[in-house]
């Protein structure tokens, strides 16, 4: 492993907790595995956290990783339940290399175009020691989102960790350009859970041809499925966003749980790759997956909706404009 160097909406939508996929201040236990040591979440409960959102309920509602309550995850690790909470805005995450006393230290950050290469990194604490214990959040100890800075080439990945705290995954970056790798996790430090969303740039050398965002539409295709969303994100107020999926026969698709929910939404902001990862209400509502969102301000965003049918995960992408 090369020497480690020090090295994106939204909120768009409050329904999308910008930045932190999960506070997960749960009871946990360390559980060694052949390739990693993890802390497995127990009874998922969150205490009141000052500054969590703006509603009276913010940060105080028990958190349920099964998706029983829609929620957003904040860059500072707090969790806000959004349905009826009065949430009006949120800050983006994934913009910093260091947060909450944790630092992302990558190995090689230069990648060849179109060829797999291992991406390795560590998360270290304030004293520089690698973190080796993590809480299981939405079925995984760490979620890795990789996207080019023009918001193309989106990947939602799950690396594995070696006993020394080194995370690794074979990563293929198709085209030249600058990419953002965003690690979303809850570390266990000194027996305490510390959520963080850290980001680092990766580079693919070559002739970079940036791609403009597609125009905003409410229907997209993914793996033969047609995905539509309904809802209008607004600034300063929480609004519902519903995603419906139909099969090639035009009938509603039989969605399956994926990572503990019937859908996942990652929203990335144009310009700085500000990051949001949110989870919906439990079970489809009238055949649609329901999120809640509150746009923090005007801008253009790219929304990536992950869903699973017959054991296979598909991703539908949309451009959204908030005025």
C-alpha cells in the first residue's frame, strides 16, 4: 500500500439528508470478521442533538434503519426526522477531507481511464491512528459514492476493510477528468459513534471533455424499467417526492428492499459536488417510494435513485432545478 497522503440538493432536499447517511448513535458491539472489524447496530435510538435541523422535533425522534421513518443525515452527524418536522434547510456534506476529528487518507489518487485499479484509503482519528471499528448503517459499515465533477459516471460502492483499517475496492473510472470520492460512515472511536462524510478528489489523466447536465425531466429509464418522480422541491419548506417504477410491461415493478429500504436517493449539487443521501418511508406508498425534501437554495442538482428488482440494483438519474 502506497504511503497515505493527506490528502457531492440538497438538499435538494431535506428528505435527503445532506451529507451524513446516518447518525446511528445506536448501541453497537465490535464484531471481528475475516477482513474487517465492524460494530453492529443494536436498538437504533438517537438522543437530542443541539443544532439538528430547525424543527422542534429535529434530532429527537428515534432513528430506524429499516426505513420506518424518513430521515436525513447531517454533515455533523445529527439525524433529523423530516415528515412533519418543519425542517426548512440543510447543509451539504462530502466537501472536506477532515471532519468530526476524522481524516480520510487515500493511497493512489491517479487512475487510468477505463481500467480497474485498487482504490485504497484509511480513516484516521485525531491522533493519526487508523479507525478499525465501524457501525453497520443501512446494512454496510461504509458507503462510497464516486462521481466525476460534471456529475457523470456515478457509482455507489461498498469497499471492504482489512484488519489494519485499510479500505479497498477495485475501481474503474471510465473517462478522463476529476472525480470526487465520498466516504459515508459511522466510526466507533473510544466506544463512541462518530458519523462523518469525507471526500477526496481522484484524477484520470487524458483529454477531458465535460458533459453538460441533461435537461430536467420527470421520467427516466434504468435497466429496462421506467422511473417517474412526482413532487416539486421548494426552498424553505419540506415537500414530498415520490418515485414510481414500472416494468417493460407497463405494470408497477415489484420493488425489493435494498440496504434496508425500498429505495435510496443520492443528490449531488452542480458546482461543488455537495452530497446528500436519504432514505424513504417504510414500504411503497400507492406503489411509489416516498421521500421528503426541502431545498436549501437555488441551483441545479443531479438525483440518483437506487432501487432493486429481482435481486438486481438499478439506478435512475434525473436533473432537478430549484429556482
